């Protein structure tokens, strides 16, 4: 789609104006319907160059710094914050002539998975407005799924690109950790945070990352990935070896499974058969259930601890909303008390708890050790297999039924995508049909820096599944 | 299930972070804190952790020193654009030292 748009922009000098005017008009309409933007922008036409992204509109998650443009993180504490610098990703996109038409709503500061906790309200699913988009990159997913833009930028700490992609029937790609610079991204949990892309086909995801990847002197954890991500995207995947996890995919592991769960796993198994017909070997492997059940607690422990530390800079003193008091500590406390929602405060309290001197070994350090065990386990598996394939979870929940309250139940099906963050693995979600008239997704995850291979597999599977380039058709 | 936490403990944890909680917020967090602890305690059910080093970064990286290249940085005026209150190049806050 990006390639076709580019060809049209090159060959028709009136097309950029038409595309831009149409997109900006649609932004207004879709904002009214889905509440996907914090800020809508009206970029000016640009010079169309040989670069594939020049002149193409995109949407940007509102947790990236944009110079002179409101950047809120969807939190009240930053509701009037206008940065004085661009994130590296934004700077690169600007230099390429890409046109940002809006900054999208996220779960407050990236901490949530529903798209319902941003300070400007709930983002609605363009397939059905009573349902969530998932999060935290909710607005970015909505912008792409509704057909407003061909790509959007997101961030992914636990599954924040790949889960909303599944729930809105699009592609969500998180490259290997560090391939896209995190400089200027509002850091949530630095060791887990990834920048990534949402698109309506795999090739577009590869195109955008190909343009934006690279070591950034401003992000010491960024890396060079020399591989071209497009070159082998159409290569045959015959004889590739994939695996899935029995404990997640076998219906017999679930006590009294719901009809929705049965249908979701049925669609997954159908896709496995389709993939086998491409000459791909797909094997079922078993992983210690206790380790899988520890994925979400490990994520909560590490991410809350890192967030507690990272967001200690939100004091309202040098930026953000300043608190009221004649005492500086009380001033900071007032700003933070008023600026954070209850749910965010709860995450910080958990972070504070696991970092207490008496709890650090028991929780925080042990969580980091469990992370090591998980990564060791999957590193070994990736020596034998090209990729892990798994269902992304059930279809979207109703807005009226979501809860961000942490449950003691550990739902592995809904929380396994965090494996990709633990190991920094390249991981991509593509649409895998519908259950209850709502989209579901499948995910491919592979070894670090093997992005080209993962994109190749996802691209070839996308070809045979029939959901490429789909745009949400609201069923209600 | 008896809650081993109490309101004061939740308040103390929040105070450490310079965050105030309303009574309702405190109750909400308190009500689920036992479940949170039970959940994160699943970490300690995993065997063999003693032999493992904590993982703090997804994969090993070698950090290299960068070349010293002069770049244009923000001016004081730019930095102060987001400050609510300042006097010249200094950020104004309440008196810290008596």
C-alpha cells in the first residue's frame, strides 16, 4: 500500500494535496466516532522524494516527544506539556517528509491494555464502537484499522502494539529491542520498552522499519540491524520450522472453556493447517506451566518497579503541571497526586512495594531471574525453530466489561506476548480472522536480530490467510 | 481472605513516591493488594532461581564510547519554555533551605 501510494504521489502532482485534505477531513469525522486522537494536526504538503514515506500521512502515539506540539502521554500530569525537542523517530520521519496528521490516545503513560484509561477518554474499536481497541497503542491501532492512515507509530512494553493490532484486525510489529531508537519516547519500563509500527500489511511494516532503524547516539541501547527487511520478504518459507505451546493452544488445558475461547483456538488450529500446507513444519512443544503462569507476575513486578523509578521525573517542577504549595516536597506531591489517575498510582505503589529493601530479593530480583529463565528457555528453542506461533488472545471485550484491576488469576493466553519483551525478540501480529464478528490475531516471534526471517514468515502466511489490507467495517 | 496489609502501609508506600491517596483510592489498592502479592508470589514458586543471574537487559550488549562530536543543544530559553515559574535562567520554586 505504501509503495502504491508512493507511485501515485510521484506520478500525479495533485495527489498529495487530495490525499492530505481527505485524511485531515476524515480525522475530524473519525475523532467524533472513535475518540482516537489527543491532538489533530494539519501538516503542509511536502516535496515528494524517492523515499517511500515522503508525503504519506501517518499517526503517532502521544508518548513520543514532538517539538512544539502537545505531548501528553494521555496523562493529566502532562496535559499541557509541549516538548522542546523531537524524539529520534519523529526527527527521522520529519526528515523523510512523512506527514503526521495526529497524536493518538494511549492508556495513561502506556500502562494499560484496554485503551480506556487515557485522560481524554476511551478509544472505540472501529469494528464495533461498543468494544475496546486494546492498548496501550489504542489510538494508533484505531487510526490504521479505520483506514485513516497506512501506518502509525506505537510503543510496546508488554504487548502494547501487538495486542491492539490483534483486536483491530491489523499488523503490529515490534522489531528486535533497540532497532528503533527510544530517544524521546516517554519511558515506561526501559528494559522492556520497544518502539514499533502498526500497518495493514506486513510489507508496509517492513518498509517503515527499514527507513527508521539504526543506531542512535542518543539511545545507548539502540543497535544497528544491517539486514534489509524487504529483500527476502517474498522468499519461500517451505521447510521453515515453527512451534507453538501446548499449554496455551490445547483446549484440554482449559477448565470449562467458553464458546469464544473454543472458536479462537479453532481458528488458530485452522491456520496451523494452512501453514503446514505451505510446506512449513509446525510442532507442538510443552513448557512448564508454572513458568508460563509466572510470565504476567514477572512482567508486573519488573515493569512497575522500572516505571516507579522512570516516572519519578514527573514532579511538575521543570515541566508538567505544577502543584500548589509553599513547600517544595508538598508541591511535588500535590502535582503527582492530582496528575496521576488511581490506576497509575496503584502501579507505582506496587513498584514501591517490590523495591522495598525487605522485598527486593524476594520480588524484584527473583522476577529478573525468572525473566532470565524464560529468555534462556526461548533462546534454546530458537536454536531449533525459526519462530514461535501463537494466538494473540480472545477478541476485544466490551468497553462496559473491561477492568484494569489486577486479578490473581494468571491468564496465559492473554499474557504470553510479553515473552517478546523479556528477550527483546522481533515479534509481529497479523490478522487471523474473526470470532463473534470481531478480529483476532496470530503472532510470530523469533530470535533477536532475525527480523527479516520473521517478516518473511508473516508475509507469506498473510498472503494465504486473506486478511491483508482489510479496513474495519463497523458492524454496528 | 484476611488482608495482611492495612491502610497505613499503603499510605506509606504512596508517601515514599510523593503521591497522595484519597480514602477511596487507598481502599481500592488495599482491597486488591493481597491478590497482587499472591500473584507476584508465583515468581517464587519457580525452582532453580538461585543458580540464575538477574536479567536486566534483553540480551548482552557491548557499550562503546562515542566520538566527541559537538552538537547544538537547547538554549536556556528553550529549556525554560515548559517551566511554570522562573526568574531569568533560574527555575522558581518555594524556599528549600531556611
